[in-house]
C-alpha cells in the first residue's frame, strides 16, 4: 500500500492499494470506519471526489440516515432466511448451500461491514481483484500451495449471489438502486458445442435399441428395452427436453393431420421451464407413441415416461461406442434434443421456426 495523504484537516485519508490504480478514501464517522474508491488515478481529482463524499456522509449523519444504514452482512442474513424458506421444495438443497458457502467464504468477509450504499461498481471491481489472490483453502490443498484464482464460472456464481443479496436490500428499502455489476474488460466467453448424434450415429443407436427390444438380455428387461427404444425415437422426433418429457401425460398429446404438410403428426402440450407451450412433432414420433399406448393401456393422466432407463441407455451407448462425440463431450438424453435440432437444420428448416 502506498503512502497516504490527508485532507480536511486529517478527517479523510487517501491511499492506494496494491494492484489498483485508483485512490481510496477512508474516514471515521459515527463510530465506524468508512471507505470508498474514488475511481480516480489522479491525486488532485481523487481529493475532490473524497471531499464531496465526506461532506455527503456528514449530511446523512446530521439527518440521522447514516447511523441507521444496514450493512451488507444484514442484507445477506435477510436474503438467506427468505431464500431458504421461499424456495423450500423448489430449489435443490445443494443450490441453496452454494449461496451460503459463497457468502460465508468470500462475500461477507469482503463486503460484510460496509454499508449498502458503499457497495458501488468500483467496490465490486475491487472484490474481483481481491479474489484473484484469495481463496479459502481446500481440504486436499497442501501447505504452502498458492491459492488458485477462481474460474470464470465461479466468479459468475459469486456475482449472482451478490446480486440476489442487493435485490433483497432493495425490496426492503435498504438500498435505492442496484449498482453496475457487469464485468469490465470482458473477453469473449468459451464457445462449447453440445453433444449430438450425426444421422449415421443416430441410425446406429436406434437400430441397437430396436435389436435390444426384440431380443433383450433377459425376459424381465423386455418392457424396459421397448420403452427405451420408443423413448429415443420419440425424443429425436419432437426435440423435447428430458424434464419436459418426464412430465408428459397421455392426455397432453393428440394425433392430428398437419394442414401444412398433410402428414400425420403429434400435437403436444408441453410443460417445462418456459411454462406451458405447444409443439408439433415430425411424423417419426407417431408410431412410437402408438406403441406406447398399445403396450401400456394407460389412463389419460398417466405419465408417458414414468422412468427413464438411464442405466440401459448408457450401457447401449458404451457397447456401440457412442458415449462420447469426437470432441470428447459426453452424450446424455439431452443429446437427443440437439440431434433433433441439428437434423432439422440439415433438412433446411428455418432456424427461427425451430427456436
């Protein structure tokens, strides 16, 4: 830390932190140390910003506003209490625990004592800089090892938690507006391609599942093998997400003749992360659905796919050498959705229509 300067008769101190080009200001007022970044690299301009900041604090102290300001720690406790209660049964306990861990390990140690009005875009940037050299030691970390800088996704999750806490403060009128939390100097994110089955690979997959349905390893696996075969054909001809397919009931699907193509297709009422919507299948989904109806003799409210045969699906992928694509991406049930999308594009379908 560089040598400091004082203004206003020693009431305000100016200093510069290591690895930062901005002058920081600090003062002691109403029984508490208060700090802020001037966001100025020029000492002369930093003094002007710090003077205005101090006079504003004095005004708030005179009006009785400053003393009653909630700290970030107060808002974090309020957020955790509300979030855990409201999302009970909706959010995974692991997801909630992630918010707790990020707050206790990093966000509260850095922002905890600061008043909510002190958390500016500059302070958030100071947090990012601080995190590059600070990390809570892991259980398998050896003594003397340097802390590993957080990954892009780790920092993203921490800023998401920070935003949630500040939004909680706004809802309770503890904070007037949300500061700019965007990442300055941001580079382009990593481009990743989702695994899918090429037409030849998809043909190899459904031939293998069809063979398994006709000749299962044991008799008791026959129905599971038949269900899996129809699941794969259904998913690759509708483009549904696995969670959407898991919620489908027989009454959600109607066999109709499409007016545009005059083909027999399925009209599906979909319930998923986007709410309730409707989609049309290709004609390849009709026969698998009819077989499901014939085999299961269902009631209208019965689930079409009450269980996904994941173990059998993965075993067949391993046997056929289809578990990974050429880039090393692991294929899952979600890959059937991407297969549908890619094959429709290869057929010349309009990309906006698919969306």
